[in-house]
């Protein structure tokens, strides 16, 4: 069996929770209309952030190994939320923004992330389609 990941999440009051992941503290909350105080992100967008971080680390790792020249790299992730409960994502879209002349290397890096490396992507695609786009700056 592989590594075990663990978080501990404690209720702080109203709708606020604090998660501790490897010593890092993350506040999770909701907006005032939902009973919270908006002290942190809602849980579902954290999934989108995890996807961006996972694929982003893969892409940077691959680009560096290929000695690609790049700058101004960022990732936007947005998703459609269903209206019915439980409200889940029906489609997720990942958009990479990058300044590089190495388009072929960038496309290879994204494909390797999708096809081989990004575990968050692999988990999410079991329940929801995930689409990718690269915007060259």
C-alpha cells in the first residue's frame, strides 16, 4: 500500500472549520448568507485549487526537465455546479496561461500531467468531465 494522507479538521463556530494538513492550517467557511463569516473558501472550490496545484506542479516539473523557457505561468479552473442536491460539479475546465515559445513542449507537459501524473485529475475524471485549454501569452 502507498502513502497515507491525513487531515484533521476542527469545528471553530458558526460554519467555520480549520483543517490542518502537514502542519499547514486552512480555514474553511461559507458566506454570511449561508451562516458563515466568509473567513475562508467553501469546500468545493478547494477541490479546484487542488487540481490546479497538482497539474501545475506536473507541468512545471516536465517543462524544467525538457529545458523549456517559460514565464508568467498561471492556471484558472472553473466548474459548473448542479442545481440539485447534493450539488456537484458537472464539468470542470482548466485553462493554463503561459508565456513560452515552446508550444510543443507545453502541450506535451499538459498531456503527461493528464495521462500519467496528476492524481487529482485521475480521481475527478471518474465523476466529472475535465477539459483543458492552453492560452499562450
